[in-house]
C-alpha cells in the first residue's frame, strides 16, 4: 500500500492500458479518479471516480480537476493515457483526422499537465503514455507517430521546467494486446502472418499485456523512482532492441 493517502488521476481509464493502471494504483492504496469520452463502464469498481470528459477540451479538463479535488483532494499523481490512432499517411489524412489525433494525443496531454501541475507544488509525479512509434515511424501512421513524438518532447520539458517539485516521465509501450493492437493487425493483408512475424521479433517471447505497462507506471510514481525524471522508458519485450528480420535472409 505504498500509495496510501495519495490521489491519482488516470485519463482514459475505462479499458485497456488505462484500466490496468487504474487497478494497479488503486491496489497500491491510491484514491483514483479516471475519465473517458463515454459513460462510466458498468464494471468499474465503485471506489473509482469517473468523469465523462474529452481531454482535448480545456473546460472538460478543468471539470475533471475540480471533481477530483472535491471527491479525493488535490492529485499528486497524473497518468496521461487517453489517446487515439488513425492509420493513414500524411497525404491521406484529413483535417478531421488531424483534429482527432492531435486533439487527443497532444492537446489532451498538454491540457492535463497545465491544469494539474499547479496543485503539485508540494511534490508530484506525472507519467505520459507515449509509444515506440514516437521514436521510429510505423508505416501509414503519420499523425500517430508525430503525436507520440510530441508526448516524449513535452515530457522532457515538464521535467526540466517543473522540477524538483514535479517528476515527469514517459513510457513507450510496444505491442500491447489491446483493442487498438487487434485493430492494427486486422488491417494487414494477412493478419495471422503479420502477428506471427511481430511475435517472432520479441526476445521476451510474447506480446505485452496492459498489466506490464501498469507495473512500470506504478514504479515511476513510487518513491523507488524518486531520482528518475525526464526519461522515456521503453517497455516492449525487447522488440526495439533487435533489428527486424529481413524476408529471405534466413
């Protein structure tokens, strides 16, 4: 119960990675508020607070902050998990695609950091969920790749500008088995072959699970990571440690 007495906010905590983070923080003793653009999930434990909100809208973020303070007190832990993905090249992307991806993945992280950092004057920890796609471009994912690179850059700026009161780090997940990953495999010409190829490139011998990212978040917001800030930590089962296999080479 190393987070007993702490208040945490997790954006996009209704499912997938966000839900695993919510459960990990709550299990460590934190009071947790989360949010999403839809209705409260029916299976979300009663102890977890929920606000229906779009992080791209400053007024919704302010409503989330006010609800958190009213129910649980000022947040000293913020996990920016909410995000979306559009599978298109630059030339295929529309203004609507730009507004959706940049609004959720960039402006949303900016909005929440701006809203919650002032309440962390006594000490706080922020974890932004980036992606390995922010370091190396996935094909036909132009806006998503760019948005995650922004998250990594903003993470370093927050750490530099708001330390020592606030520690800010990012996690760059690899292939984590969520609905978003399933959708990406479904776009392949041969989804089964694409999945088999991706799995073969993981030294860990498996794809990631949401709980793998939640464990990294839990460490980063804990006293054990008290000297860690401004870092983008990759959690990908070794995927980016090895060169991709080349067809016909072996």
